[in-house]
């Protein structure tokens, strides 16, 4: 298994020269920028966005068709500043509403979760017949390199879940599978950090999924056309350098069109909504005994062409 995992490890960090949008601070203000990864430079686009009558990365997403060419021209002609001189926040640091999430959406993970007994005492390894949708509170969102609060005294069973997240561009209700990708603006990386004891004891998953800082996001928001075929992406999670999760997005039980069709059947999706698509096998409770996170651990989640989160447990 390890050989197979390592085989695609190095290319995960090769994310080329695509324009990647970020929210960052360099002083007090939150700014929107584009990162050139190869040159380690960030271009501040906030003034262009303000002139266009909007603000923030959400404003960019809402006005993408009008703004894109101008922003690309600004990057092409701009000087940029050293990426190391700024602090990256989550690309959408203040989501309008909760992050939509999907439970048990990779078959091997559904089985390990069933075996763990956290789902039900019967330890059923049955796969879900329909998507399991839950959410994380907006206040859980934190930056791509920010420390994660272990919430000692609230939880003793801290776990990681590396995931591909979809960012909605054009909202809508009753979106069909066929139209679903026309509503996708792009993608980012999420660690769906989970307090397993709270998840188990409170039945509904909101508490166990929503503690402050338990949703690292980023580092970039990458538009769908720059990502290409999303099913070719690979998700990999490492804890202190050890590969724990690795799977291609094509292994999702319910694919992105199915998730969008399911959620939007009766809920209007909005620009800037984020859907975390589920996590592969290899979470802490998948091991016997479980491998929970402890203070000082460093969790990295990488996705092909989207970059890497790297968060230390405080
Ligand atoms: Mg998850």
C-alpha cells in the first residue's frame, strides 16, 4: 500500500503556473490576490476588484465572467510581492453559510467508519444508498497554515479528513446532473477536522464537525477550467510526514454532479457555497487502535493542482 501511495506523492506539490486566487493579510486589511507559485509571488488585486464595484474573493467569484480577463492582465503586468511577506487566510474566510459536507463518500472509508463502531453499534460496513449531507459552522473555517485548536476538555478524540471542496459559482435550485458543472466556479482543499467523541455522542454531526479552527481551507481557490478534469485529481493526507490517506477523486461514491443535484433539489445553492466532497480511507479511527491527533502533530492535505494545507495541532 505504501509504495502505491508514494508513487504519486511528489507530483502533488507540482502545481505549475496556474493563477491561484487567495485571501491574505499584509498588515490589517484582508486583501484578495493571485499567487504565482513558481515565483513565490502574490499579486494584490484588491484595487481592481474595488473599482469593479465589489469586494473580497466572494465578489470575484460572483463577477468572474466580467472580472477574469482584467485580473489576468493585472497579474501579467504587475510586480507582485514576496509570498512569504504575507499571511494567507482561507480563500473564503467568512463563508455566508455553513460548509456543506458529505459523509462516507469513498467506499473504503465507509467500511472503516462502519468497522470502527462510531457510526452504529452494529459495526455495519454497508455503503450509503443516498448521499449523507451535513455541515460545518462557518466559524470553524481557518487558514491553510494556521494552528488547529485541540479543544482540550471538549474533545479527546481529534481526527483529520482530507477532502476536495467544490466552490459554487452560479447558484440555483433543482440543478440537474447534466448542468451541475456549469454551476461550479472552482475547487479548494479542506481538512474536515472532526471531534470523534462529539460526533458519536451527539448523534447529529454538527458539534463534532464544527469546533473553532476545525475547517482549515485553501491555500488557493482555483477556477474549474484551470483544474481540468476533476476526476483525475488525487487527495493525499500526511500526519507528521506519514501518508495516511491517498485516493483519486474518481473513487467518490456520489460524484460532484450527484452531490450538487442532491443538495440543490430543495435548497438554493448560492455563489460561494462550499461543498466538501468526503474523505478517503485512512482517517485516525480507521486504525486499530485509533490514531488520534495530539498537540504538536502536523497534518498536511494535498490535492493535485490545488496545493497543500499544512496545519499544526496547537
Ligand atoms: Mg468529512
